């Protein structure tokens, strides 16, 4: 009979386990903060009351507690179960404080759970050092009167409000009937793998918390403290609440692959794949890099710390479009900061980013699944990046046609750059023809709006949100002429504006559709100059997606068989509509054109090509001796076809065109 020598699991009484005099339970630094809310405390207390009222043989099971022996062989390192154990300690503390004056015997028993036998000033549970003092002040009743907020305080206060001295024997009886499975790991056990398996219940950890655990779990306690202080805490300081997004953007930058922000811990999985070893030997160099990029990420979030005025301005401009482009911006900024590229190349890249997003917004093209391909291209040099931008940036002709009639996106940003207003905070976007004119509004000083024909009104309304009808105007002037006719605006506001483009409106005596169209033509030329598309003859690819950026879907969602309009394979047009057909065709083509790559990929991944049909299922014969198994799910099929195309070196020449269904799946 086989014996597991690295994992010892025993059903134990929880209170007895906590009361053991020779053990201190240590929460390692990689654990997340204490999160249980009042609702969880209420359920726990209800369960304890219920089991206390049952017969002597009844017990309440709280699950598994995973720990590992510290090198000192005294401390237990609490790997999984921190939330439950901390909450139990807060309940025991509340009970202890409720009876310490009225029942010294019970108070002494409770005290054995809470504090160390050799030092009553130290708690048996030692939380993460960042919040240990806060926890101990609650459990040891050392709190001052300072107004503070913490889950420790909140949950302790809840228990104190619910547990009274007369009910103390009942609660203590219930606590003594709690059991758990104590899992203690030996030195060769895979703590991370076991932790992930046990963490499938309760409040799930987020990707960055799993990364945190993964980085630190294999280290000794002293090594964990060192890495936490020198690397993880600086990363948290620089990225703040966006730490999860930082890791996703960092991995998009380094892998050149799109990574889902939700789903089955895609960010964590990508991190583990990129960093299969995080021992001390490898961690030093890797963590230096992570901290470097976290510092850059913080600068992207708040460009005010950038010393170079022009770079600061460009970073602020990029933020107009959100954070999706951060992987590419981080890559370029890092190279500039390390002297690998000139300042001008960084600014050029930031300008290309703005051009891409603005032009695609103008013509109504999606902005998803763009940045990973640009990161891949940048790794090949500036010229490759320029070509990649040109391919997905709409042309001058396409944008010019749309600007005549489309609502201007990011209007304040666009007008600020065109009209050379650096700080637009004190300016409003002025609609020269109001979006909803009053009956008295007039564009020529003669006819009021109420006398305009229906066709005239419709044409004015259609052009009201377009480029030619917009300008920046100081807020104080906007308030003065709100709802006024064009003539009043012209003399009372536009003439007094500090914006040259706005003052120039004084030269136009009346305002209507002809004036709007003329101004649109002039400002469009300026927009094309500022947001210039790279001057290359690359096609505007109309939303073709590189196959490496194609979405990997779980299972077979509704519409999977009509996901694509077509596939572009090295210049060939394939009428392929779904991932199963694409998987089959790519592998059959690889078997013909790049057989060594197909064999190498399948050998390293355990399939999907086999030399016999070894089990029942859907197979396709590649030849008399080799067979392609077709029974995989869609996620595997997409991953495998992407992999074999990369192995063959032709992935950059394969694109998918998503159908309407594919874009909304």
C-alpha cells in the first residue's frame, strides 16, 4: 500500500488545535488581506449556536486548514484557512472579553486559544506584519479611541454585540465542537498546487493574489519577508488598485499575446507559463524587472511625475483612450529610460497610438485585440511597428469622409490639440449651432429657429456634433451666452476668447450648414496632419485579426459554427467559419507544408497527432500511419492551431475575420 510521506491529513478538534501551547500559527506575507464581512460572521455564529444546542456527538466541520512546518519546527505557516482562523480568533476574543470579569475559569480556557503560553503579550495567530499590530490591538483589547476602519474592528464589534455573558457557555460549547481537517505539508510537497486545489471554495483569489502566492510560497519565511519588502510592496505602491491590470498588461507586453481579463485565471496561468521557476536564484533578476515596469505603470497612470514636458503631455494624451495601450507604452518608455531608443522614437510611438485609437473611433472600428500584435511587431524594430500600425489605422480618405457627418469622439482632446490649448480644464466644448436650439436662436441674425423649415432643422441638427460646428470656449464665456443666437455669441463670447480658432469665428457673419462644411474641410486637414497615419502603402485591413490574437473560448458557445466570415492564410482566402474546421485545415496544411514543425509541436504537447487511433472518437487520417484527433474542445483547438503556426514560423501571415456573431460571442 502506497504511503504519502509529504502530506499528513488528520481530522482534529479546532479549538484543541488552536490551544496547543507549543505552536504559533504564522500567516505568510503572500496571503491576501483579511476580508470576511459581517454576513460571514453571522453565518459562523449561527452555525456555532446550532451545533451547541445539539447532542454531545454533534460536530460542525469548517473544512480543511493547510499549513506547513517552518524551518524552526515550531511555527506553523498557514497556507490556506487564514480567513476562517482569523474570524474564529475574533469570536474567541469577543467571548473572552465578555466573560473575563464574570467567569475567570472560562476566560483562562479562552486565553489559551488566543495568546502564547510563554508570552501573554503575543497572540497565537501572527498575521501578515503589515496588519499584525492592528489585529493584536483588537484581540488583546489594546485599542485606543482613534477613529479607524478595519475588518478586524468591524467583525469583533459584531461578535461583541451578539455575544453576551449569559450566552457565553452556549457559545463556548459550540466552539469546542468545531472540527477541521488539518493538512500539514512535508518539505517536498507542492504547496502551490495543493493550495490552488483547496482554494476552489470560498471567496476566490484574484489573479494578482495568486501570482503573489506563487512567487512567495516556495521561499523560506525570511526570504518571503525580504522579497515582499524589496519587490512586492513597491509594485503595489506604484500600481495601487490597478495591480491586476498591471500584471495583465505586463504579460501582454512580454508574451505578445492577448490575455483575457476574466475567466479561468488567464492572467495567472500566463504568468506561470512565463515564469515556471520562481526560486531565489531566478527571482532576483525577474523581480527587478517587474518592479521596473511597475514604476513605469505608475507613471502612465499619473504622468505628472514625468520630468520631460513633451513626454508628459503625450502620456496624458494617451490616457484619453484608457489603458488598453499600456503594454506598448510601457515597452517603449522602458527602452527610452534605458537609453535603447531616442526620445523622438518614444514620442513617435505615443503619437501612433493616439492616431490609431482616434481614427478607429471615428470610423466605428473596434479597438479590441490590437495591442498584442503591436508589441510583437515592436520586438522586431521600428519599421515593423510602423507597418503594423499602418495596417490597422484607417486611411485619410476613410476618415475624411466620416468627419463630414459623424459625431466627433473625444471632442475636448481633439479640439485642444487642433486649437493649441494645452490645459482644457477651464474650457467647454462649444456647439456653435446648439444641439437643441431654442425657438429664438438664429444663425444669421434675421430668421429665428422657429421659422426654419423641417429640412433645414434636420440638416443643422445632423451637423451640430461634427468637427466643423465645435470649438473650445472659456467656461465663463459659455455661461454668459448659453442658448444665445450666433450673432450674440460672436460678439459677446467668441470675440473675447483667448483661443485663436474661436476668435476667428468673428470673421464669419452668419452660421449655417455651409459654414459648418467649410470649417470641417479646413479642420479635417489639420486633424490629418496632427494624427498622421504612418506613410506606408499597407492596406487598411478592415478588422482582420491576427490568428495569434484570436479568442480562445471555453466549450462550444452558441454561434461557434459561424464565428468567422473567412480566414486569410498567407494570402489565400479560406471560407472557414469555425474553429474546428480551421483546426483541421491548419494541421492538414502543416502536415503537407511544414511536417517537421507539426511533428515537433505534437510531440512536445502530447498531441493532437498520433500514430494510431488509440481510443474511440472523431479522427481524421493525415496519411496511412498518422491521425489527427478531432475530439478536443474549442479552447484546445485554437491553442493548438496557434501553436503549430508559431512552430512553423508563419503565424504572422494568418488572419481571421470575425463575423457579427463572432464579435458579440
